[in-house]
C-alpha cells in the first residue's frame, strides 16, 4: 500500500483528492497539511468527512500538519501538492532528494521556461533543476513521460479542456495553426476556496462575465506550449475564459480553420482513432456534451463538428474542473508513475442530474 500525502488538503482541490484517494485500492492517505487550518482535524474543517479517514495510526482521523518537506517525507511515498503558485517550488526539491514521487497541482512546474513562468506569475523560479526534470502531466498526450517521472506537473483545468480538443486536429495537420480560438466557461470552484469579492454569491448569481481577456490569463502560455508540441511549431491562440453561476465544470468551444474540406463524420473518425485506448476521453458522435454529463468523473467529453459553410471545425469539450481538471488527473498521473492501470480508483460514473 502506497502512503500518500496531500499538501493543501483543505482547499477544493485538496478535499477532492481525498475523496478520490479514499476509494483507491493501492493508496492510503497518510498525511495532510493545511497552513490556515494546521492542527485541526479534517472533520472539523469539513464535517462531511467525519469518520471517513480513520485508519491504522490515524485513529482520531486526519489532522492537518505543517507544510514542510521533512514532515511529509517521513510519512509519505507520494506527495500531491495542491498549493498556491510559488509554494511547490520550495518543497519539491527536498521531496525529490528524499526519493519521493511528487505531483504538483499548481503552476510551478507546468511551464518549461523559468523566464516564461516569472513573466506570467511575477515570481522568480527558485527550483530550476527540478523544473528541468518535470514532466507535463496530461496522460493522453505525455503518458510515457509521466510513467518514468518523479515530478509531474498536473495541467491546469482550462488547458486540459483546450489541449484535448485540439490534439487530433493539430497532430494530423488537418487545421491551420493560426487563428485558433478557445472560448471557455468555468464554474466558481475554479477560483478556489479563499473568499473574494468576485466569487461572492451576489456577484456570481444570475451573472455571466468574461475575465483576463486579450491574452492576459495565466493559462495562455500553458495552452500554447502544448499546442506547439502537437504542431511542431510555435503557436499563439486566443483564449477567453468566462465565469458562470455554477459550482463545477468547464465547457470549452474551440474553433479551428480547415486546411482542406472535411466532413463531420471524417473528423469524428479522426478523434475516435486518436483517442483509442484512452479511457477517460469520450468522443461524442451524437448530441453536444454538457458539464452535467461529466460531473464528479474523470471524463473529458469531446464533440467535433464541421461547419462546411465557413470551413471551420468546432470542438465542444467538457470536464469537471475539480476532477479531470485537477484531482482526478493527478490520481491518473500517480497511477502511471506507480505502474498501475491509469483507471485505478477513478472508474467513477458521472453524477447525474
């Protein structure tokens, strides 16, 4: 049984990790940390967890410890870091030196260039050696690298929905590499659990707003990095995120220009072949996917459609931002790092309605 630690366990991503890990047959949650709730039992912060995490050596349930590398290394074989940007780079080198496997759910190791990271996140990268060995953890595209890695950078939620929508089209050369547009809508949980005016009920309810437009969102270089890998050339995209009045889910509509005429049936066949053997990507042949249809699951549902009138391909992509967009994908990555079937502990049907 692998001993697992979750640093930042009392955020939305952290508690979602604990939900998924509780049902994992090969992992046991051995330690959790939480700076703002240090010393508190998990059940005090989240009453819905009462009685769920008592185990050998943890008879009173999980208690949040300090977010310190030595403390985690003494107790864990694998550490998930669900921390604000800038925090993971301080922990990762010591955990790696102690022989631990690390999955970072923040932004610190997603961008391969330390200079690009600093430009977008306004923080100097202090773990350049660890960054050089990090593998970007989108299993459907980088699975072989993940399996051999000690440090995996879990993708952002928006980039996951965008990259999976784009991969078959760019890999095949069917579409132009210029003029790609991603229009994304996300539920409020994507902003995290910390309070802020922009996510107050009165600000979000019965409202829809765009934010970080015109290339300002920090996920933009991450999306472009992956798409550039797929296309074999540098790619710039237009990415516009929106906040919608729901708790969970992302719906991205992606727009591409065809290089040659194609039909919807041909593009669906392309997607189906590309994702053959990828258990968490479902290509929809009929109807358009909705966020409710992946709620609580690790699925990404994709629906490619050709607009013959304009010569474009549109792809509707939906994920649960806290599962395939964060915690579920992190567990999927851990499974690959440990040599397990990537579906282990994640074979969950969506919650509907």
